[in-house]
C-alpha cells in the first residue's frame, strides 16, 4: 500500500535558526499518527510546514502520490483540514463558519446545507447554528472548528493540540466524541499533542519530535516500552534511567552491574563489558515489605529505603534509594497497607522483560 503522505528531507528555519529537520516520515491511508514531544520541540512547526503555511528551506511533501510543493498553495490547502489550539472563527454565525469552506469550493447550496447540518448534529451543536461565534464557549467553538474541518471531507486532517485550552470535563467529552468520529470516518489524521494519554488513545503509530528532529516512530508499545534514546525515554515517562555495565550474557538474558554492586537481569542485545543505560517505567516496579519480597516471581529484587512520596492524581510516586534512585507508582491504598513513609525499608521487584537497555 502506497503512503497517503510522504515527507523527505524537510527543513524549516525561523529567525535564521533551523527549527525543523525531518529526514523521512510517511502516513498510510486511514492511519492516525500522533506526534508528541515537549513544548518547543517543533510539533506545530511541522504541522505548519505540512500545511504550507510557512516557507521551507528544503524538502519534499507528497500527498496521495502528488508533489505538494509543485501545486498552487490554495489548491493544496483545499485538500487539507486543519484544527488549531485556538479556534479561528469568522465573525458570523456557527452555520456560516462551517459552510464557508464549502462555499469557497463552489458546492451547490443544497449539498452544503446537508453536509453542514449533518456535522453540526453529529458534534451536538445543531441547536447553535444561528448563534454568533462571539457567543460560544471554548468547547462550543472547538466543536465548530471540528465540524468545519470534517465537513470539507479533507484528504488529510491535521489537529494541533485542539483541546489543550479546554477545561477537563469539556476536554474529556470532546476526546470521547472525536475518537468515535475518527474511527468511523477512517480519516488519515495527524494529531499533534504533548499529552501522552491523548497519544495513546488516538495514535495507531506515534512519532516523537524533540529538538526539531524526529527521534523515533513506531507503535505505541514500541515507543513507550523500547524508546530509542534517553531523551525519548524521559519524555514518554521512563523515570528510572540507570548507568550500568554488562557483566554477563546467556540464553537471551543480560546481567548488568550498577554502581559496581547491584545486579540487574534484563533482556536485550548487548556485549560483555558494554556501558548501557537501564530504563524502567514506574508502573513496572512493585514494592514489597522487605520480609515479603520473596513471594514475588520477578527476577530482580532490590533492597532500598523510601526517600520521597509525592502525589500523582489518584496514585503516589515513590522514590526509593537502592544505591541509585528508583521510582515506582503505587495506589494510595497500597501505600497505606505497606506503611510507606520516608525512611522505611522496602524491596523493589520487576521482571527482566520490564527493563529496557539503551547503549551509551
């Protein structure tokens, strides 16, 4: 199957400084690609570049097998649907905002009415069709932006953190509705976000952009469990990254030594004596009372002292000193049952498959 969107050697600068350098990127028809990265990573710049809303230094963009950079800007943009963080609505009513792009395309008015009303109803705002855009709440305005984009039936839909400015209840409702719409529409979509939960919810594949460069592209499982480098690991929530040295390799297991003493068994491809980084997600670590740890079947059992507990929503983040800092997530009930507090000795266990090795 040929790619719906292909990008090669894309370069863009702002203020005389290169801010985007993407060697290659492709999206298959009907695929949902979530692009994640920290603030300032170049995510919005990538979207603006793909929309041809900024001038490129160099590069190729192909949409449905056609070279975008050889087309008239307006003709190319008409093939896209774009929803930004802040809704950009015309100073008129809701119906006209959603209909505007279709009128620019010269569609018959009856066809426009059918398509606009269909999307207004689907997004729950048909009753607002005659309301002025100035009188809309943030959530209502973003629904109008989504209706306008979907009504165009674009070849490529691009969403730039469309819910980041909304309150939590409104955001969750819109996320649920958008997920249902995208699954039924099977639209080829690029979803820009810095929110890892949104990326996991929407992304069939995930691309990680850091420092203007595409560091890793793959399935959610690949990116979140086997990050390509320490920067990606840190961004996707791997809080324990430990320098170590390989001391043994046998039968698919790798044994590493940390700080010259602690031994950890993991899986992976490494050479004897090689310097590596051991990456552990906090949710993969189980804490036990010292006397109870032997009940665990996990290969790795480390002893340590609780150094810090900090809330993370309904969970608690626990930092344990095992000769190196190790971070675990536990429920508040588990923390209470374990008697976790600063200075309390605990055992930390994890499976060999939970530890991911990066070469230094």
